[in-house]
C-alpha cells in the first residue's frame, strides 16, 4: 500500500517536469537569458550541455540523477561559478563533467 505524499512532496512534484529524451542542450548567444525554466527539469539521459555567450544566465535547474558517465559540459568557468542551484548536489555531480572554455 502506498503512503500519502506530504504537502512538501506534492509541491516539489508540481515544480518539476521531465524531458526524458533530451540528449543535447545548446544555449548560444542568448544575452538576455536568465534561466531556462522556473521549475527543475529532470533530464535523465542528457549527454551534452554547451553554453556560449549567455552572460545573464543565473539558473540552470537541471536534475540529472545520476549524470551519465559520458556527459560533457562546455561552459565558461566564470559563468559556471555564478550559477545559482536549487539543488547543490546537482552542481557537485555535474562539475566533474565540465570542460571550462576560455572563450565562452
């Protein structure tokens, strides 16, 4: 028998959506972009993230749990450091996949 979800779990479930087949996310030359979503996005098979010239980007609410071993993230180090994360574990888990690009 399944238990009833708590109010907190219900709110958390409402604030997530899934892109189960998304493999590649490219954000290029979007100078006004601040976030890609207000909700956390579950991207279970995401393999590549490439972010270029998005100076106002502050939130990347991705959930890749666990990130595939082949995940590759191309991003400028300064931008990566300035991102705000809803889930601190996501930043930690994804950091090891980063390739910091000086010209991004």
